[in-house]
C-alpha cells in the first residue's frame, strides 16, 4: 500500500520555509511521503529538508517586483502554475495540501481547491499575509503560529504555534549561563535576508558599552552581503571581536550559546528564541505588512522575555543602554530566559501534525 502524500506549498523566505521544513521532518518520520511545491527562489531554502522530500518547482510570480510588463504577466504565470499543479495532483493525489504562505503557494492551493482536496494553511505571523488571507475562507483549517492572529470575519483559527526545525528542538530549553565577568556571546540576526538597520546601529551601540562588558563580549552578526565590509570595519575600529557573515547555518547552536540576542521579530526567529529560551531585544521591521512583526513580538514582550525597540527609537545610544541593562544584571537576564521558555510552544510541530492527520482521516471517512 502506497504511503499517503503530504504536499507542502511554501514561498521563498526562511519565515515560510523553516516551519514547512519542521512539518516535513515530522511527517517523513511518521512514514508519509512528502513533496514540497515552491518556486526557484524557494528551492534555495530547501537544502535543510529531509532528503526523502521531493521538490517540485512551479510557475508563480509576485506583483511586488518587476516592471509593468512583468506585473501584467503575473496572473498568466500563476494560472500556468496552477494548471501544472492540477495535472501533478491528478497523477499523484495528495492526502492533504498545506500552504505556508508566499506567492509560490498559490498554484498548489488553487489546484487543491479546484480538486476539492483536504487543505489547510499555516500563518506564522500575527497578521495574515496576502496569500493566506486570500485562501483562509477556502481551506478546511487555519493554523496560527502567533496568537492572537488577525483573521478575516467568519474564519476561525487553531493556535498551533510556529514549528521549529529539529536542530532547534534538539536544543530546546538548553541551560542558560547568565552574563558575568567571563566570555559572553551576543547574537545579532535579521531574518533570512539580514537587516540593514542592525548593521547601521549595533556595532556603534556595542562600541558604547562599558569597557567591563565590552572586553568579555564576542559578537556573531548576520549582515547582508552588501553591508559586510562596513560592518566588519566598524567592529574592527572599535576593537570588538566579531564574526560577521551573510547567513549562519548553525543558528540553533549560536542561540544556545548566547547570553543575549538582538533580532528582527520574524515569526521563525521569535519561535527559535523562545523554544531555546534566551533574552532578546527585538526590533520589528517597520515596513512589514500590517506591522505583523510588532504583533509577533508581543508574546515575548508581554511575558517579560524580550525588550521591544521600534525602529524609530533604535538609536545606537538607546540600544547600548538596553544591551547594558541585560548584560550587567544576571538575575534579570535569567528571568528573561526562563520567561521566554514559558512563552514557547515546543509542541507546535505536533499540533500541526495532529491537524494534518485529522484532515487525512476525515477524507478517508
């Protein structure tokens, strides 16, 4: 008997792909066949998926990039992708289709809707993305990573939390060493694309720290490729030990070793920080749709696990003050770490697996 097929559809950013990867890992472990439907950009983020997962690249497009002609062709490209997805699903019928957002998820979700296959979406953020908002009334279940989630009228959601990758779960609740007069690690992450404001502000903020803090500090800073040289130069000029890279492949390890994390508040970053349990300073991306990064940060901030700094207030001086407040108060830092753990959802993947299994069971019935 052929194992049931789960089709995962996700867009090309870490925010969409990391929770999709977590679900793929769990379903493969349960004996399911798993296929990932994404575009060429998304395929670049698929390297961490289990090798048993087949990757199907589809035609899709976004209205956010390109000129007038490119935008005019978007509906045609999406329609072609949806037609291809229908043909693929007729050849190998999925038991369940799960969309994680992003334009590349449109073809698979459209095909599943046309074929009346069991389907659901998972929204990582506190505000639905454009694609998930479009499909929310047209799916059998809406899983919410951040709670509460702003849902369309008449749509109900299930709070599952945001699944984290197996490498993060392996370090869930890792023992936290509070800051003190010994080597300390500061991790600076800006999501899968990096963040220019962190490159602009963080090196100067660290250079303003008291010498007693600075001498013990080593920094790991994720910066965009175009900012790399100037960030390295800024740290060197201040005499600060820093490792600066465009992308860290070992974020779970670095999180577990950090005394403090400075980060954007993308949903996956917030989930990773909370599951491992680390104090954080969160600087939401001001231009995020619906200000969803502020919504993402709310849970950790209200739990007193993180400090929220809007971009408009994130000057080097203000940031230095907050960094020093955490790194010079071991008891407060330890409370923040414990509070982060208390606000985490390490069972998010299991909750999502349960929803998928329920849909598959209803189909058989």
